[in-house]
């Protein structure tokens, strides 16, 4: 039994606070879908912010996103002036142009693009999902509670899950669930940072996206532009700017896409694809002559990353043409060791580059 008046008072205060918190949590949990969506829009600046947006542009890790208020989305991959891939989201059709190979996007990737188009058009609110959402209740992650809303695109097995913070109803987590082309279940998660003020709007300036079973990536937003000037046919064109290639027996011509110079050497990413290399007939171990900017250098060709020499051999100095690092679609020239400053200083985007098989 507690005879200390101060302790009895403190205990009573704790009890009152606990009891007061219960109805508050219950009141939050009891919000209707309409009320949740209204608070969610306010978290991104409100209806006034949405009404002044005709289009929105921002960049994430070298990829430019441009979305219209109607929900048309254009994704441009590359470093200006180079664009290697363009994706156009218009209604129910999504087309992708990668190195001039145009295809339709289907399955789970289609659902992801369609969802992100609506999300960006609504300034990262759910304003563009009107009539497509269902309130699934409240979900707890760790010590936090979130409103759980779901959406499903008609005619497909993919489902979309939104988790909103219970204080201001801003978006915290976005989860896509579907199947891979092989029929396996797939889940992709986006975890958004708290919203911040930028260009008079409230947006998340970073998020962490991951696929179950993989490491994931941190995406950071930059270059936010409200109502940037756009051509009238901007959301109908699907052109890219990745140069051209010529391939024939024993020879390749193309363009420089990007490069990276460091004390360890120089990497030059080209626009040569596997198909180009196949037409040239190159095989691992072939000796090639590189021509670039009025200079020439001898290279060794490697068709696959696992065919490269060990790292301790490469660091001693190597000149090679091999698949670009980090899983790119193209091949890259690697000049490891030696002084490459003169060559790198003269490089520019889309500069001509060529290789030919060395004479035996």
C-alpha cells in the first residue's frame, strides 16, 4: 500500500493519461475513408496546391519524372543530353523505348507505373485514386499504427497497399504485390521519409524502395519544378537520344553515353548492346583497337563479367571492353591504371567512338 501522497498523485496522473489516450486512439481508428483522404490531401498542401499544378517535374538518381495533373507520366532515363530509355504512361497503356526498342509494359511493372503516375499527379497524396480505394483498417508496424488502404487494378492479380500515418494521414509506406513472369509471388515496398516544404508544396524528398529478398535502394528527390514549360506533344512522344550504332564483322561504331574518371583509371560507357557485339563477332580474348578523340589504344574484349581476370590482375593495369558495371545494358571501355587525364578531358556526351579487331 502506498502512503506517500506525492506517489499517489503521480500514479493517478498516469492512470488519467492512459485512460485519456484510449479514446483518442479509438477516435483516430474510427475515421472514415472520406475523412482519411481529406487529411491526406491536406498533408500535401491541400486542394489549393493541387489546383495550381498543371505539371510537376523532379529528378531521382539520374531519372527525370514529369507528370501532368491528369496523370500522364513520362520517365526519362539518362544524363542530359543523353536519354537511353523513355517510359510513357497514358491511361491503360504503358510503352517503353529502351535504346530504340519499343515495347508494352505489362504485369506488375505496369501496375507500379500506373500507381506512381497517380501518386505523383496528386503530389504524393491519394487525391487521384478517388473511388478506387478501400479502407482495410489499422495496421501496426512496431510501435506505430497506420491506416491501411488498398487498391486493385481491374483484370489483374496485382494489389496495391497504402499505409498512412495516423497523425496527419501522409503516406508512409506503399506496397505492391503480384507475380513475376515465371509465376512467383513478388512484393515491392516503398518507405517514404516525412514530407517537407519544397517549391510551395509538401513532398517526401526521399524514399527507400526494396523487393523482398533484395538489398533495396535509397532514392533522393532533386530538381523539383512546378509547371515546367513543355511542348504540346510532350506526353505523346517516346523518343530517346542515345546516339546510333553501326556493327559489322570485326568492327563497331557508336557513341559515348557517359564516363567516370578517377585516380584508378577511366570508364567510358558506350551505346553498344549485346546485339551489336554479336554482329561484330567479338569473342572473349579478342584484341581490339579503340579509336576515340584522335587517339587509339589496344583493348581486350570480354563478353561476360565472370570472364574478366581476377581483381588483383586488373588493378595492375588493363585495357578492356566488357559489359558495363552494375548490370547496365551496354558495354563499357575500362582503362585501368596509367594517366588517362588527357583523354578524359576531351570527352563529351555522344562523342563518336569505334573499335575494330586487331590484325593477327
